[in-house]
């Protein structure tokens, strides 16, 4: 994992509980920011290869998977509510 990715994920884990944002949502936002950064770099690299005539590298396909994801929130009154319980799944490349 790149330094930027580690920074964003770490920040999400620290800041999310303080703002009331569920950790799983904060992590997803952090990872989305990392992916956006990677796509921008890849796009810039493609533009460079178009001008130099060199062949651009194909982007790497990634499959994301998660298991046993739980999210419990606590209200100001102290009531607990479980939003996610033992959630699992995968996200494959493509549409």
C-alpha cells in the first residue's frame, strides 16, 4: 500500500469516530480517494505515452473482497444501533 493510501486510511480510522461517521464508510471514502489519485496518474501517463509514441501499460485489474464487516453506532443518549452485521461480499473489475 502506498504512503498516500496508508495516510488516508489511518486518517479515516482516527477521524471517523470523532465525527460520527461509520468507520466502514470513512475507509471506503479514503480508498476511493486513493483510487482517484491512481486513475489521474494513469491518465497523465497515457497522455505522455501518446506524445512519445511508447505503448502504455495496461491497468491492473483488482478484485476487492470483504468479510465479517460490522458497524454499530451509539447515539448521544447512549442507545446502540447495529447498521451492518457480518457483511461480506466482493467487487470485481468491470461493470
